[in-house]
């Protein structure tokens, strides 16, 4: 696939390109009124936050930082609740501290939250018991109940999405600024799962070392950790619904650039990454750091076209490639991708999504992922990048702070039969809070092992 010819850019210019995964609204006039209203509302994030994140991602490109990006597969409006948001923030902060201890470099915290309300679907329509209705595309578009009224795309849901995103990010900021980072301390953590793991001693040693380091800092400085260190936190979501993204795109005179101010870091999924498509056209013009999901179905020419089109100036921190191959295919596919990017002369941030390529169906018919496959893909990612003279600069995880049973394995050894107990995802399976923290502990442990071997 060849890169399209670059033309002058405008936030609505994507409308002249073929647009995939966009809902069909029955009342265009109603939709137009809603988009106009959205465009007048205050931004959810501000440009200097976006610029600060880009600088941190540039450090991750150089191997001087590491990106932790995590959250729900698809947020729901019903989950915009203080305790659920706090739990999700808590597990991300805990994971970041474990990774900081293990990797010995700053951790960039980016949540899949405050806007992850739209999801791509494999088909526009869904049939149940002989009845065919539009597919559920996330709360930003329609409702999950299988009725004609619920499945009709509703423009007013765009306003609800804006409101929920703003409420979520406002609460996260308040928690972080108010000292929620104190929950970094392992004595606040629920580590009951550790006792079921063969790595129990290693986990306890890591947690103890973190606690000792924090106690030492606070004893020497006389200040709590949150008073001395601001736990920066950024938001991200898939920029799928282009009218929603367009409505929150603003020209900032001070920087003389356009910014998508609905989030800090939007990304493009594989299904909408066509070089001549609307999503690539929209993304190429915004100044945010952007990401693209890539997989085995993407050939080298396609990938090279994306790299050049989305970051023609080779700006540090601008472009992140999130690879998702599955544990079975990563050793075959990732080296080809690394070499394709190297041939362009461009610098990108490589991030591993070990979730999507390892999705399977359980014996009971539920969509699931096996913890051991997730871990294996992550381990192989570190190895392949090292062998190819590259480096893995981050992980992208679907997780929740709740005690769900959607992925099997982990220290508690969840099996297919356990999934029915607390399977709550409406789209894809997520790691629960224990599995997510265990994954961070394993990354930390393996990083320490690699350093010991190197010496």
C-alpha cells in the first residue's frame, strides 16, 4: 500500500475519505446539532499536558522511560462511579511502582479510560433468534440491550460520553492531587494471591524492597511520597468515532497546531488503519502523540506508509506502534515489522499489547485469554526486540481493578469453569486486579534476571 499524497489539513477533511466503523444515524440534522454543541464545550484535556506526554514518550523511545497503558476494553457509562474509577487508578499506580522498581526507569502512566466508549465490530448487523439489529458499538453510539430502540445509534450519547469522560478524568486528577498516591505503599495492597504462587518469595521480596525504599525516603525527607512527587496520569482511547474526535479538535494559536483535546493520546486500531482512509487522514493532522495497533495482517509497505504519513517530520514521541501478534506468531512477525520501520529511518516507540492476539473461546463458550500466553508474548517481545537491536518501551494491557473472572490462569489458577463466577465484560476479557499486579511483578522479576545475566 502506498502512502497517499499529503494535502492541507482540516479537522473535517477526513469526511472526503472512506470511513470505516462509523455508525449510521437516522436523523442527520440531530447529529449535526449534537456535534456543533460538542465543539463549543470546554476541552477535556489541555495542550500543554499533551505536549508533556509527548516529551515523556520521546524519553521512552530512547530507553529512558517505560509506558504502562492500561484499562477497560470498553468503558460503560454505568461504570462512571467513584469506587470503580478509584480501583482502576489504584491498580495502575501499584503496577507502575512495581515496574519502576524492576525496570529502574520512570514509568509513564496512561489509562485506557475517560473516553474508551466506542468499539469496532466485525459486522454492522447482529442476528439473534432470527432477529437482525445493528451491532452494539459501545455506549458512545448505542445501547447493549438487544432491542430495536436500544440498538438505534443515538446522537445524544455523544454528549453523555463527553460528560462521563470529563467526570472520570476530573475525579482521577482529584485523587492524584489529593494524595491517592499513598496507595503506592505495599502495606495497603491486597497481596493474598501471592501465597498461591510458586514465586511467592520473589513477590514478597519485591514488595518489601519497595516498602523499605518508600519508608526511607519519607523518613529522610519528612514528607509523604505524594507531597514530593506528583503522580502524573494521562488518558487515552481509540479515536474511532471521528465526528466525536473532530468536535473536540482545536487550533491552539500559541503552538500554531491542531490538538485533539478529548484525550492525551488517541490511537488507531487495525481495522481503521487504511492509508487512504478517514482515520489516518484525521490522525495525521493532530499534534497529539498517536499510536497505531499493528498485527500479522499488516505487510511491510502498509506499515512503512503509516509511519511516514503519521510522522513525516520524524518527531520524537509522536508515534507509538502497539504490536499484537499472539504468543504463537510474535517470533515470526515482529522482526519483519522492526526491519520495515528501520528501513524508513524513522524512530517509533514500540509497545506490546499481549492481550488481543491471545483471545480464544473457553469450553463454556465465553471469550477468554490465558495468563500464561499473555506473559509469554510479553517475554518474547523483550527478547525479539533485544535480538533485533531494538527495545520494548511499554505494555498495553486490558485490565480492571475489580475481582472479575475473565482471563484464566495466574497465581490463583483460574480455569474455564471459574469464568462464570464474575464475567462482566461486554466485549473483551480483562485481567483482574490480582492478575494485573502479578503481571507487573513478573516483568519486574524478569527484568532483574536479565540485568543479572548481563553482568
